[in-house]
C-alpha cells in the first residue's frame, strides 16, 4: 500500500510542486492539501494520512500550534516538518510539539522520499543541519529550563510587546504566545508577566540588549 500524504503549506506553488514530486509512482499517494494549520487539523482528522508534510510559518494557525493540537487530539498521523527555517527558535518548538522529523525544503528528492518513508514507520528524521543544532542545544547550559522560544517571547514582553505583537514578530499564533508564557510562569515560579520579567533579569536570563 502506498504511504498516504497530507501536504500543508500556505504557498500554492509549493503545494503543487510537492504534489508533483509525490505523484506518479506507487510509493506515495497525496490525499489532501491544506493552506494553514487549522485546515490541516481538520483534514488530518477526517482523512488520517500516514504522514503530514507540515510547513511552519503560515497564517491563521502556524505549524507548531497545529502539531501540538494534532497530538492533543490523538491523531495518529506522523508529522514531518518541511520548511526553509532551521533556527533553534523554529526547530526546538516543532520537535517539542511532537513532530516526528524536521527536513529543509532544499533536500534532494530521494532524501525527501526516504524521510517520508522513515516518518511513516515512526522513525525520527532530521536534516544534518537540524541534527547539529539539536546537539548544540543539548550541550549548552540550561537557562532555568526555558526553551529558546520561551526566552524570545519573554524578551519581547520585557520590551513592552503585547501578546499579539509578539505573535506577529515570531510568526506564531497569539494562543501559542500565551502557552509559552504559561510555561515560563511555571518554570520561574511566578504568576504574571511583570514577575516573570523581573525574575528573568535577576537571574541573568534577559539583558537590556536581548
């Protein structure tokens, strides 16, 4: 049986290109396309693809939020992130949210095929650049348990950004910002934004230039 795929990307040209790549053989079958995370969740729940090829930065709902929601709803599809971004602030939240793999869009066709097949089997798949970043993150000293994305959110809040402004700056949803802040409060042992910022400065997690 072919591996069934759901392609999620806000650019129609990218979706068309990926559909063309995976169409024509007997290894894969594209059973749906979505332009944002919310649409991806609805289609994944309805069609249960083996693998969801998920972009990260999209309108309405970003990829990380969609990955987390799919996991929360118990959708069994494996999620393979396929994006152009390989920064810590993109990679780590996606993996933490439940992505099975993380691949960059410049991957050769056969590498992409192998990654999808591995993801369908539940095997972790990481591009070399992403694997290097994760190893570096694991070897770096912890910052009171705060992830890179949580530090970024807290840094924006410290500079006076609202949740909506922070979401726009980081290309994530406002709900994701709120979730990150709740995690920050729990990790720092505080109950509000002002206290979180104060504790972060006191512990050296933030600096005036952050």
